[in-house]
C-alpha cells in the first residue's frame, strides 16, 4: 500500500491543538478557510514551505498568501499604508488578500513570496482557521490545497481525494471544518500608493472595494502575470468545458444555473452566492460522471458572477500551459 495523506479529522479543539504542534514541527496541515481549503505551513520555516510545493506538485515557486490572526500581526510582515488599513477595517477577517511591500525584517522565509519584494496577506474569517492561527502563534503560508492545475477544494474530502498518493504523505493532518461557505478564492488586490490593482477577482467585488475606500481597483495592465492564478488554463477539470450552454449534447454533463436545470445546478434559484459556494464541487462532480465534456449554463456577469465567470473561463481554456497554475 502506498502512503498518502491522512483521513480528515473533525476540527475539534484537540485536533486544532494537534495541528498547531504539527505545524511547529515544520510539517504541513490542511486547514479550512471560508474561501477554499488551504495547505498550510509555518511561513518562517523554509523547509516546511518547500514541502508545500512538493505536495502540490507545483513546477515553479509561485508566491503564497500569508495568513495572519489579526491586522496587528500583518504589521510585522508588511508596510501597512492608510489605504490598506481602510481595506482591512472593511473586509477583515474575510476573503480579501492584500499585496503590500514586505518588511525587510518580516519573519517569513523568502520562499513564501518567491523572492518578490511584496507579500500577499490575508486574515481568514473561518473559525477553525482563526483558532489554528491563534494556537500556532505564527503566520501560515497556505495556497489552495489542490494539486497544481486542479480545482480548488471546498470540502475536506476533495483534499483527501487530491492527495491520495505518495506525495500526500507529507501532510500531517487534514482538519475538516465542513464545506467552505464562500467557495471561491479570495480577491487579490495590490496596494500601490493611492492606487489599487486587481490581481485576481474573487469573493469580494471591485464595487464593494470601491464603496469601502473610495478607490476603484484597476485591472492589471502590466501584461506580465503577477498572480499566476491568472493563467488561463487554471482550475481545469479533466473533461473539456463548454460555456454559455442552454442544453447538453449527448456526450456532455450539463451544469445548470437558475432556469436552466442541468444534471446538477450551481443554484436552482439563480443565487450567485450559492453558485460561488457550489462552483468547484459541481465541476468536480461533473468530472466524475463519465461524460467527455462538461457544459455550463450562462451565469450573469455582475457582482460575484464576475469571479465565477473568471473561474469558468479558466476551466474551459485549452490545457496547454499549466506551468504556473496554483
Ligand atoms: O482564498 C484564498 O486566497 C486561498 C485560501 C487558502 O486562503 N488561497 C489561495 O492561494 O487561493 P493560491 O496560492 O492558490 O493563490 C494565491 C495567488 C497566486 O495566484 C499567487 O500568484 C498570488 O496569490 N500571489 C501571492 N503572492 C503574491 C505577490 N506577492 N504578488 C502578486 N501575487 C501574489
Ligand atoms: Mg490555488
């Protein structure tokens, strides 16, 4: 029998304590967050962080998000500008990641930011993630707990499936905190002086950000990929994906939305919050239904629908460049 990741454990207080001990020993823990499950390591321990890349099968060292227990803890890691402070006050704890200038004395190994002068930080709102951060007492570097190029896990069982091989043996514990209620990764915004650059659309919309701080995030115009999650072929299921489908062809599973029923549905009520929370698990389920293709009903391109469509386009893109998928 090959060694693989351990079975998920319900995130009771003693399991959280155990997880904190495992992290302090430089080993990895899968933790639930409100967005997706994360594969966590002590951000100050370069060997532990390197193990994340090994388990994910990531071909390159993409920068990781550092999870913190409070805005105060963020101050030890990055230079928090007044604009960043406003955003933290409005959205933390919650699914907004801020990319800020890394402090030279930040107690975080270089591998976390892949040598960049900036660092991505976020304070998750999930009770289990917060309890774990408090128990371990250090920032946790954590990418989504999927294998590189696969769909982000929104349930502990997804993680166990993804890591059920030899690479998974580096994971000390999978904490099961139930299904993630947001289900989409965090929005990533780089704070550049008085300007905001949207690096990844996500659970918090550009409109919400603009309302909270008076600054509208602009799209990334640099032409270079600053958030590799932006690669087109990201989040790909095994089956080919066709978008804007009203009906299924004979070799397709149809994922419905609202009035378009489908074999399974993102949200029968046409509710975008429910659709976001179900997106990745629907793609996973559709992938296991034995059809060659997945057709997806149209999802309206406003509010959370923007981030949902962004992920769907990536799922549908040709899988010719998985190199930097996270
Ligand atoms: O919701 C989330 O954000 C989840 C949970 C676990 O917190 N995490 C997550 O991490 O989605 P990951 O590694 O799958 O995606 C992080 C993204 C990557 O696209 C990475 O390139 C970008 O954040 N990123 C990290 N540090 C960055 C930096 N300094 N500058 C620009 N992009 C950065
Ligand atoms: Mg990811």
